[in-house]
C-alpha cells in the first residue's frame, strides 16, 4: 500500500479515505470507501500511551441505513486507547454513492461481504503482525455486522453493536405477517419506491439544523431517509429471520441501546433523549440470543445512534464500552 492510495477525507485532517472498486452491477460501477486516521497522527497518539490492552486491535465501523461515517469523536476515542480505527462507507452510501445509483439499494445483505473483504485486505496490507478485529456496527450496519461475524467466527475477536436493527418495529409476529406481502412486491417490482413513513424526527434530533449537535451532508443523510424499495426490505426481513433463528456467535458481543423508545406520528422533545427509530425492547430481546456471551447496555438519554446522543449519554456509553472491553478485549497473552 502506498501513500498515494489514500487522499484527504471530507472530515479534514487527520482523516484520510481510500476508494475500493467492487466491479459493476445493473446500475454501473460500484465501490466502497475506507476511512482511517492518518498513521503519522495515530502513531503520535499511541506514543503518548504508557500501556494499552488494545494495541493489537483494529476496529472496523459499519454505518446504518441512509447514513455514512462522520463520527470523528468515536474514531478518536478508539485511537486514544491504542486501537486502529477504520470506517467503511458501503456501496451506494455516502462517499461511495455515484450519480445515477439508487441510494443504499441492494437485494441481499450478503453482497456487503465484498465490501468488508475489500476493506480488510487494505487494513491487512499495513499489518506486520497478527491483530485482532472488532467489528462495530450501527443499526442496519449492526445487522450486517452480525451476519458477517456469524460466517467468519474465527476472524472476529469481538462485536460491538450500536442499536442494531435486529427486528422490525412490528416485532416477530408483525414481520411474519408482512414477509409474504413484501416478497410479492420484491418479485413484481423489486426496485419500486415504497411509501415513505419516515417523518424526519430522528434527523431533527441529530442535525444541527434541527436543534441537534451534528453537521451532516443532506444528500448522504437526507432528513426523511433514502427511498425504501421492496427487494431491499425483503433482504432485511430475510436477515431478521436468520437472527431470530439464532446466529450462534462465539465472540463477545456488546449491544448498546437507548433506555427507551419514543415512536410516534407527532414530534416530541422526548425524541432528543430516546430512540425514535427502533423499539428497543424488541432489539434487546433479539440481542441476548445472538450468541453465548452477550452484554446489553441500556444508556439513559441515548438516541438511536447512541454515539450521536447528548454529551452525557455519549460519555456514559463510552464508559460502558471501556468497562466491557477490559474483559472482552484484554491483552492477548504473549506467544
């Protein structure tokens, strides 16, 4: 890997990005984009550490639906503890979205295996000794991460899930009732646009323009989300069915969730301190069945993306990750 493969990222220094070509699909060339903190900056951070249990850890972050990576603070938090942090904008999202593409559209979540493998090849290029992989997934990215980890158990040291979309908001019974209808739509008109039921309340809680804390790219993270298409929703439901049947994950899993949900058709200020996207009780119930070693942390005041919550909730979430990692990611014994 050469320095020329990387270029400055939209987040500014010390972030860099690298394009990962992934061939073509029906809409033309596709690719993913890997983001990292410049090694020269990261080395300076690590030299300041007296010791780190995470010195041999790489973290790969997967974003959620209608989203992209912009969480500078999260990246810096992991780097400050000695880990190397990488984030992946999946095909047709964020930095990887090309003109003429249907944003976020795939008809099988297994397609993202190609994106993840391309990212790991680049990460491994800069590795001189064995390192441990932590996959950190948010929402749909948490669902994708869980599925990938289940097929790659020996490659994943630990899994961190930030409000993973492990079940429909209607719960298992509702999913089973909806699945046949969605399957028909996916067969007849797989890429047609379904009615939009996103009122934009979550975006209002997050974005600075809506009174939140964060500046976001409205093309990459539109207020009411990307158009939902039947084949994509069928892919998600199929993934939920796999989760419901059990993934048998052997690695330690940490699931971060808000303490409560606020799902409503009218705006409420409670949406600034709760999950307004998923029913967290459903997700908690699914999470504990992911594998044999699962920790669920409920964060008071957290949004759907826990790491975009108000500072007190973010600080609490980070303290819980740190506490969990001291056990789950204790330094590997010397060979």
